[in-house]
């Protein structure tokens, strides 16, 4: 959860993010456009049936990788 009480999910790869986004669009889910917010990767938001907002990222940030010792 982030400071706005939104769940955050990181997808490793733009192709995987685009595939998931297309899947959600095809299922007629409430989903935002893929965006560039000026940091590592791209992202989009979607909402579950209860209206909870989720933020999906295409890449793990370098800070996240370093903090959790994830090899690049």
C-alpha cells in the first residue's frame, strides 16, 4: 500500500505490462491508459469491482531492487 492507501504492483517488463493492460481492457474492466510518470518504467491504474484502485508498474525501480537485493 502507498501513502494514499492504494495497492501497488510492479510488473517486470513493458511487454508484460502491455499484455496485462490489454487483457483488462478486453475484459471491460475499469482501467486507465498506460502512462509515463517520469520514473522507471510505465504504469497504469485499474479498479476492482469494489472500486479499490491498483497501480501496476512495468519495471522494478533501481531503489526497490537495491533495497530488496534483487539482481538485475
